[in-house]
C-alpha cells in the first residue's frame, strides 16, 4: 500500500514539474528557439544571394522593392555588421545562403552553401544517401591457374583493390552475422572457445586440413 502511494505521488510530481517547465519556457522570450524572430514577424529576411563581391538579402514573404527588398551589401563585412545589429536587437532569422557561381562548363549556376563565412566552396558535392556497394568477383592469379593452386586460400590484397566493393569473401563473412552463434572469435556473436572446439572435434574444418607430402 505504501509503495503504491509513493508511486502515485512521484508521478504527480513529475507531471507538475513538466507542466512548470513547459509554461516557463513558452512564456520566457529568452528561451525561444534562436532561429526565429522574437515577435514571429513575417518581415524577416530569409535568402542571401552572393553575386561576385556583393550580397543581396531577400525576404521572399513580401514584394521586392528597390533599395528595401533586397538589401544590398557591397562586401561581406557590411553584411556581418548588419547581422550583429540584428542579433543585438533580438532578431535571429534563418537565412538560406546561395552563391552565384560558374560550373566546370562555364554555365552560371546557384549553389547552396552551409555558411557565409565558411562556404566550403572547394568541397565536392556529396550524396545524401549511401549508395549500394557493387559486387565484384575476386581477381586472384594464385587461384586462377588450373589445375594448380586449387582449393587454396585467397592471396593477400596488399593494394586494397577491393575497398568499397563486395566480394564473395565478404558474402561468406556477412553470412556468419545472421547465425545465432559464430565460430569466428572476431565476430560479436562468437559462441565461445568451447563452441569452436566442438565444431573442430566434429570435423567442421576437415576440408581445411593441408596434407604436406614428405618423400
């Protein structure tokens, strides 16, 4: 009975604490998310376009007026001064930075940059999703010389030729991860030393034995 009352009191205290934090954060302007304006006004600039050395700050929510929208800056220093004034006044606008530049074919293009101070213009474009790895057959001269070197282990790839691709060896390796227990001590689902020893005693690795001919 005492434990039930204690749990009920604890739940009530947690609920009241969460309610207090919600009311305090929504009513206090100092804790408002820093990428919005304090008054929620739609007159907040949201697009910065660089053309040469000049910068143009647009507000796509209102009509364009020469000298007003966009706001023109002759250099980056002027824009940084305007940005400092905005932050000092409690205005923090999320701005998309776009740079007017040329591609490798000489065509004028617009490229989105992560930051006006760190545009990362020299970095190549990246793919947001990971591409599937290509399956590649092993090219091994030590095993592709029939009838010699049959049933031998693959040669050592010292040049990392198969990095970034899937080979038959990778498929064999990946199949062990789907097993409940693996006989490989390097796998996270390894069954342990006794499990591997039991497979050895049962002849699981008999095909891996090598007979050395001694005349």
